[in-house]
C-alpha cells in the first residue's frame, strides 16, 4: 500500500517534497524510488504511436 500511495502522490502532484513529507523520507534519493520516468516515457511513446496510426488511417 505504501508503494501505491507514494506512486499515486507522484503521479498526481509531481511534488517530491510533498511525497517526502507524507512518507517521512529525509532523502530525495529515497523518495525518487517512487518516481518512474521509464513508465511515463512508455506511456508517451504509446500515445504518439496511436496518434500516428489514427492520422495515417484518416488519410485513406
């Protein structure tokens, strides 16, 4: 539950200091474990692929 809570805070607010306060962390290194830039990049790439495909299909 803690991981989910921390991840949700970061997803919704993007505020690492808020996350640190809520979870009681004193180090941004520890708090950074709840950020997942790789997942965000994957979501963005998937969205771009859908947009390209949609644009391609609309041309036909």
